[in-house]
């Protein structure tokens, strides 16, 4: 099937409920991955998609699922597997937002770090869609607390990240619990051998698409870069905040230790900030995010480990204090701003050692940040 680049949501014959939700969210045009994946999945095809983070994958697989749910059926019809708790929660939020006009829609998140009893109560309400991390899903399945033997669609989101976290064996076990005739969609930024083994074993004949990131998929983000030594990055961010009158900001660092260093620097400047990194428990993470959404503090300092859970509509700006080690992470980071049709800014702070890495990111993402002068 040939999908022309100018495909619109209107041409996809989506339901009024989905179209109205997209309109309410301010989503007016499909991204490249959505243009290509949605028609294939709506046509009940299996799909292998190589696509970077931050290009609209969640809507690409969620819209077809929502269009074909049997709302009167009392069993799990779609299972979405992802590597982290934060991503699972974010996907759930986006699906609920897309489907809020669909009556009787049930979406349930199954992740570690939450009470199993609470999750059992959610499953007792017979949700049609389950978003899960592999370990907790298998735990519940072994206790007969969830049945995935009749699902219509299985989505493996960020499959390469699940591989890095050691979930490939769990994924194979989960696939074995699902029907042979299900629709299966796999999304991955890279295709290492273990991922290819899964596609060869379970997805023979699937359609394949390979999406290179495109700057036009982030049309409302003004991107900037500025040369600044490591020791002056915190001060530079403070100056930009004042100059641009920024109120709600996310600062990304590559390590937990760096977030703590940055927090101390910001606090010494009198800035209101909090941390999110992988060693912070789920309950504390939730409290930090709730406080951030309520504007109880201005600056969230985070690592990429927990970035998937940062889903706030009115982020003024994102700062790359550290330049990300993976190219696609750049798009994911800056995609935290300009959500729900709003505009935003992204600033990358470049010490001398960062410049070769950033040039590679620019080539890969087709982004062209404007030099920023303080």
C-alpha cells in the first residue's frame, strides 16, 4: 500500500469521536509515522515499524485500536507492552485522552511498583485495553488474574529498549499466551538481531516501514543552541529563564549524579526545582509530577530513564543540559514541550566536547537549531 505524505486524518475515515478528540487536543495533521502506520493497522495488517522516539508512535497504534474495539465485549482486546512504568502511564493517559468521547471505554495500566490488589480491582472492571510492562503482566498472568488469550491486537512499543532491559524472554512468553491470529505491531528505534528474531518468528508477512525523524513532525518548537562551558551551563539557563520569561521548564541530564549537581546549583540561585531519576520510587515520582502539574515549583530536572512519564501540556521550554547519547532521544526530549498544539522552546547547551555529538544529532534528526545569544 502506498501512503502519500499529504495524507490527512480526514482521509483516514476516522470516527467522529476520534476526530473530535484530535481537534480538542489541537492535533491538526498526522506525523509521518501516523500517515504511514494508521492506514496499514486499520486494514488489519501486522506492522514492523522502525521509528525514533518522539515522532507520534502512540497515536499511530492507539487510533486503530480505538476504532475497532468491541465495547460490549468483556475481555482484553488490545495489549500494549512497553519497557518502563513511566511510558506505560503516559501511553494510558494518551489513549484515555484520545478515547474520552467513546462510551464504556476501559483502559488499565499494569506495572510494577503498584499494589497488585489495586490492579486486580482495575482488571475486574473488564477493560478492553491493557498497557503493561512485561514482568508485572507475566506475574498477574501466572496468578490467573489476567487473561490475554483472546486479544485482537498486541503492540510491542520501544522493543529495543525492552531488549536492553532484558525483557526479550518475557516477551516471547507473553506472545505464547496470545492467539496465533492476532494483529501484531512492533515499534523500535533500532532493529538489533534479537528484535529481528522476534519478527522472523512471529511476524512473517508483516508490512514494514522505516521512518527517519523529520523536523516538520515538531512544527511548534523553536530550537536553539548556545556555546557555553560546562561550569557556566546552570548560570546560562538562569539567564535564559529571565530573558525569555519562562515559567515551567524541564532540564534534561544524562545521569542521576548530574541531576543532583544541577539541583544544587539552581537552588543556590534561588530557583524552585525538583528531581526525577531512576532511583526515586514510584510514589515519590508521582508526587513530584503532581506538584509540577500544579505549578508548585518551576523547574523539573530529569534523566531520560523517567522522561517517558513527563506528560504536561504547558511546558514553556526544555533544556538539554547534557547532550543525549542517543540521537532519537533528542526528539523525545524536545517533544515534551509544544504539546496539545501549543508552541515551545528547546535549548541545547554545548560545551566544546558536546559539539561533535550534537552535529550527529542534527544530521540524524534533520533539525537545525538557531544559535542563541545571551
